[in-house]
């Protein structure tokens, strides 16, 4: 019974933290989703890739942090390093995404496949999955909130399960993003999305570079 | 007839400038000069039936005199153009209209205003407060839509002045996709403002920080931010308008301009192309300072959503095919009446908003001599 209440708590915590997750991932999800082709089915596929990879990133990070005994309070040095590297990688992927969208659209605009990163289309990884995986490491406030509670549990398996249920709660808030599939895609929308991605990438790159240089930015 | 048509504006000017009246002699002279200037320009608009060139005199004067008055006030009250973090924490940052669209998402989702200013009238530079500013913006915007960017923006005049300096453009071929820039900046800064709980445009991308006030550069962060402001100002407000004869910051960058474009749908005033008269010579397309006319839009008899009702296309058209229009009426039925109604609304607000700015800037300069 106690186990059920713990997971109920994880779900409620996830649902309550969802808006913060949505706001935190919004700069990555919204422009990249707009850069994809229209259609709710394709956009739902994008989100499933994004959330699935984010889930993997979440659990991986939680498992490693648990192993190091630092799930809640990662020391400032490694924390800056991890978040800095993630931001630089995120910036690189967003730059690539912005480039790949233009490239893909010039060749096979009618295709119903997602934009891929690296290699020919069949072997490439969906950009959504790469972005999702990287945002899973972002150490956003909801993640830390879940970490505090998960760290109190007895075993790593329970902690990961707690994270999984928490993740389901937060993911509900991402469902409305599917409605972006109804936005008609034309040159204007795709160009705006690509330009926005580039601007956001520049910001993340700056943030990451400053962290790697050991400078504090916005409370990290 | 021109005198009669100018009379309501003269009365409105009298009421407004009487409100600005101060015991200081330099301020009094500045107020009288500004009132005469505004009434004379309106009279010339009526007499010559031309809008753009007379409006430009006002707009450039406002753009050039705003920094003069504002910087003087900031230095008198605070001793520096840099905003110290203590002032931000105390909510004494002056609020301008540019971050309005960026505040909407955080306010809607969290009931929080992510700007370090005061909602109600506050002490120091907080002035009338955000609520008054936002209320005034909304009222004006509903009426004139993106006309705000031609009659009320106190920054746009600097680049319009720069664009007017050169006789012809040196850079003529501009990729039309740059027109999407303001929407991209709006999307990126809105999302980042929500994610970071910060007015990202003000902190990172506003070119006009270079001529108003800036984040005090006490560390690397402040240094980088100020570097960006200066580069953007030099590029978008000075160099590119000189090369292209366009309002490049407004056309390719300003997120507020993109947001205002949406309100062109609510405004009853717009500009149409009368296809029965149009040749098309595309002089209007060349004259438009924000690239709001394309071959396709001219063929459809429309301007693009980004039209800011400056009147450049209407004035340049040799066949009177570009016309002022009131929605719901027939195109080119009574264009002069549409122009008059728009000008009464826009000029009335320009006197209220820009008149004070011009008078304050002039008073600052006159104060040196008197």
C-alpha cells in the first residue's frame, strides 16, 4: 500500500511540475516541431521520439548520479561541467537541425519522415530523439524536486521507478504540443522555425561555454 | 479647408501641451516649439495630401530627441546610464513597450511579470508603471494596429532618419526571407523568457539599449550583453539603413513589430492596391521601408501583414492606385476620408506620446543655452 502511495506521489509531483518542464523544454521542442512537416500523426511521432529519448536520458542520469551518491546535491564543479557540456551539445544539435531542415526540404519535402541527424536518411537518428536525450540531462528544477524524493527511497530500482512515474506525470503536459501539427507549414513557418532554432542555439552555446569556463550564469 | 481640417488637431495639441506645461523657461519654449511643429506638420499633410514625408519629420525628431531627454533624466536621477542590479531588484527599471509580447506567456502560465519594473506608479525611474503603459499600448494598438511602428515607436525614427540620409540604396538585392526575422526573434525570445523567467529580449538583444540604458557591465556577462547591444545597434540601426534605405531593424529583427502585425487584423485602417489603376510599376514595392509589398501581394491588391501604415507607397504611386482604406468599405471609394480618419487617430496619439518626448528632448538641449 505504501508503495502505491509513493508512486501516486510521483505521479502528482510530475503533474504539478509539468508546466515547469514544458517551459524548460519549450525553446527546444516548439521550433524543432514547427520545422517538421505538418500533420498531427507526424508531430505525435516526433513527441514520442522526444519523450522516449528524454526518458532514457532521465533514467541514465538518475542511475549514474545514484551510483555516485549525488542524486540530489551534485557538487558545483561536476554540475557545471555536465550542464555546460549538455548545453553545448544541445546548441550543436539545434544548429544541425536548422541546417538539416533546409537541406531535407530542398530534396524530399513530400516525405513523411522526421528530420534525421547524421548519415543517410535510413541510418540517421531522428533529431527529436537526440534533442530529447539531451534535455533529459538538463537538471531542471522539477528533476531536482523528484531527485530529492527519490533519494529517500531504499533502492536504486525503486528510485528509478519513482522517476519513471514522475516522468509520465510531466509528459502529460507535452501532449498539447501535438496540436502544432495543425499549423500549416510553408516557407514562412519553416524559415521562422529555423531562424528561431539558430538564435536559441546561440544562447545555449554561450551558456554552455560560460559554464565550461567556470563562470556562473543565472544561478547554475 | 486645410486650416479647418487642422483645427481639431490644434485644439488637441493645446490641451495636451497645456498638460505638459512647466514653470521652467526652457521647457516652456520647448513645449511651444513642439506644439507649433506638430500642428504645422499636420497642416502640411492636409495641404499637400502627402503623408510620408511630413510624418517622417516628426518620427525622426522623436527618434533623435528621445535618447537626449531620456539619458539626461537617467543620469540626473541615477548618475549613470547603466542599471545597477539593486535598481532592478527594487523594481525601478523603466518600462518600455518592446518587451510586452514576451511577458504574456509567463504571465498567463504563472501569473508573474518577468520584468524588473513596477506595475503601479513607482519611485525613481519606474515612472507611470507597467500597467499604465500596457493599457495605453492596448488602446492605441486596437485602433491603429501596426501603425504604432510609424507614429508612436520612439526608437524607429533613428533608423528612418539614417535611411533618409542617402539618396539611393547601395544594397538593393535583399533576400525576402529576412522578413521572417522578427517572427523568429519573437518566437525564440518568448520561449526563452518563459524558460528562464527573464525578459530575454531586453537582457540580450535590444539594439536600443545602446542609446537608452543598459545593464551595468560589472562582469563578463554584462560586458557580453553590452557588446551585443552595440553591434546590433551599429548594424541594424545605422549601417544597414544607410546601405538599403530600409528600416532594417523594424523589418528584419524587432519582435514587437511582429507582434504588432497581428493587430493589423483588429485595426480598421489598412492600405490597398486598386488593381484597376495599378500598372504595375512596383514603385510602391521599392519605396516600402519594411518590404511589406511583393509582386504577389500587389497582384492581390493587398499589403502584407507587416504593413505599418507609414504612407510611403501611397505617396509614391503615380496612378493613385495605392490607397488608404477602411475595412468593410469599397477599395478606392473615399481614400482621402480614410486617410483623414487614420491621421486624426494616429496624430492625436502621436502628440500625446511623441509630443512629450520631443518637448523633453528639446528642453534638455535648450537648458544648456538658457
